[in-house]
């Protein structure tokens, strides 16, 4: 509330007027009010019981009022905005005026106890997960069987609500991450990627319309592993960044130019907090990733370890090989990759093998489901 009320005060004095309160704090005021009302009502019941020993400690009406009312729903609204709020905050923190507001106007307040805004924004998420513990403790101490049954059913509903919320938050987090990746991953046209393909200028526009960038717009795709490796070429090692998704592997070249295709300054792009620190730092420096070759489907990917004898001959360390085969089992591309450490190499190989296994299992299940027939009736 210190951060929120201070921002309101500054905006009333015409500072930071472009900062969106809702995007940063969502329904925090409503959440505070309902949480405080629940707390006061709860302790009022305890107080009455203590002062009047003959007064029953009936929690059922309170729990029904709040947990079947707006308490969890208000938390859910806040939690669903949380990922977006952290993303928005990361963008604002790059500004000098917003930095002064954070450090000089808010963080020095004793009530903040040296906590920063990102650490405080997550608190309501933790509060929500503690409600089932509270309900469970009340259930343990209840002596009325009817009340115990009601509290148990309430606890199960709250737990289900939290599970559903976790799924939504993960989906939103994944959505934000992929939206960021769409900003920093560049897909060169086929004639830029390979000089063998000649396309007259008059035809290029029609080919551009089939953009590859939409490949990362699917909400059902997940990023499993990512990181920087070195790609062995004939005379040098090329810095590459690999993205292992649940259905394909993407190899990109690291570029550090301030301008990306279309003239967008990537250093101004807010950085999604769920990306790896390495990629976050890379994006802040104005970097982007240019796709080196077409995505490698996991069912067309062959992974091979490089034996120690080859390491000595070719001066390679921590190396492994990725082979891309087409549908006719012909090798159409080979990538010789080198990790910084043996541990990093093993992690990459393990992640790729696991992804291939999961992908294969998933698609075999789909095929068997699609082709299975109902069991014949014994009467036929």
C-alpha cells in the first residue's frame, strides 16, 4: 500500500501520470478491504467466545460468507494479473523518474523492511495458498460432525480453485514468454538464408505473406530448455542460442546489433521475467536471435555423442552432434555443437532425449486412439 498510495500522491501532483495503476497493482485495494474484513470478522468470533465461555465458536457462517463469496475470486483476479504486473514493472524500472519513486519515496520507508516492490507484489499469491491450511486447522479442532463435513468440502473447493488458478497463471506466463520470443527471434527469408534460392523482386512480396513468425504464436507449445552453445564451422566457432520446444528444436545465431529487422530498437523492449537471466541480459543489450536453419521436428532429429578420440583430433570440447533427417530418412542438415562444460553438454543431451521420448510417446498414443475400434459385441 505504501508503493500504491505514494504513486497516487505523485500522480495527483502530476508526476508519473503515464504509469498505469491497474497494470501494476490490479485490484489490490479491493483485495485489502475484503481480506481485512475477513480478518476482523474472524477474530471478533474468537473474541466473543473468549469473553463469553457459553458462546459457541461458530465459524461456519463466516467461512461460508467469505469463501463462498468474493475472497478467493478477488485473489484470483489479482493473481492472474501478477505475471503481467511484473513484466510491466520490469519495463518501468528502466526509467530514471520511476527509479527515484521506488528507491527514494518508497523503499526507504521503515515499513517496507528493506523489501522491494517485486518481493511485495507476490505476497497475495502466498496468502491464497495458506487458506487451505487455515481451513484444515479449523477442521481439526471442530467437534461438530456437520461443521467438519462443511469445512472439508469448502477446503476441497478452495484447493481446486488454486489448482485451476495455477494452470491459468502458467498459461499466461507461457503466453508472455512466447510474445517476447516473437520480438527477439528473427526469421530470415529463404533467399537471405541460402543464396542458392533465387527469387525475383516481383515475387518476394507474395512469399513474405507466409510468415514463419506465427510458429511461436501457439498457446499449446512449451519451451523446455534453452541456452548458448558454439556451432563448429569449417574455420571458426559461431555463437548460437538454442531453443528446445516440446515439438521442435530451433537453432539461432546471436546478433548484437541495436536494430532488428524493421528498425525496431530491441533495447527498448520490456524483458519478460520468466526468461533465463542470460537471455534477459542479452535482450537488454539490444541483441536478437536470427534463425539459422528451419526448425528441426523432434521426430526427425538424431542426436549423437562425440567420442573423446574425435575431441582430440578436431580440438573439440564437450561436443555433440545434431542431425536433421527428412521424411525419407535422408540427412538434410548436420550441426556440430560445443557446450562450455561437460555438465552443460550432458544436460542438453538429456533434455533433447527426454523431449524426443515424450513427443514420440504422445504421438503414438494419439495414433492408437485414432485407429482403435470398439470391442465387438459377444452377440455378433
